[in-house]
C-alpha cells in the first residue's frame, strides 16, 4: 500500500487511490467486501435496463476477480 507520513495526515480518498497500484486497489476492494462496507451486488451493474446475460457476465467477473486475489505473486505472473 502507499506510504504516507505524519505530515500528510490530511489525505483525500482520491489521493490515496491514485497512489495505489491496481493490485492494491483490488486488495482494498476485497477488504471492504470482507468487512461489510460494500456488497458484491454493489459491484455489479446497477443499470436497471441490464439484461440477465449482463448480470451473469458481471457475476462471473466478480468470481474471477475474487480468485485472482488469492494468487501469490508468482502464480499471477
């Protein structure tokens, strides 16, 4: 995760995310899911006009994303 020091205590969320790598952002999402701050449903396409196929596709992507976060760096490479 990004390093911030005592002098930088007033950090905006966008500043924090800009300092994160894609992997760190995915880890943050996983933590937010595990701690109940967000739900997997909130990650899905919330467009009410989405089709069943869109929802199924998005659910499959979330499952794949969850599996990817469990890989070690060596396995991911």
